[in-house]
């Protein structure tokens, strides 16, 4: 697996955004913290320090008159 950019077309799909090597340790939960993610609107406006700790985030791209959001954030661990 390789991390990659998540796009609007990925809605409802799991996308690798983090790869870890965990020798002798098995992770069981991922808790996003404030500021771990950066989001770009379809108009390429960058939103830094996105907080997904509650599972949802939203803002407004004033330059392109468009709402930007992430809802129902979920994570899973995959062992290749």
C-alpha cells in the first residue's frame, strides 16, 4: 500500500493515507488529532490544520463560492 491523495471520487471508499511498519505491535485504533490533515477544495484553495477528531469537518471556499467538507470520517487497518 502507498498513501495517496483522497479525491471527491473516493467518497464511501477507504483510501490509504498512512503507512506504518509495526514490528511486534498490532495497532487497533486510529484517532485523528487536530491539525493532522490538509484539504484542498476543487478550486485548489488549501485548508491547513483540519481537525477530524470529531469525524466531521467543514469550511467555505469563498473564492469559488463552494462549501468544503469531510463527513463521517472512518479508518481501518489493513495488514497486507
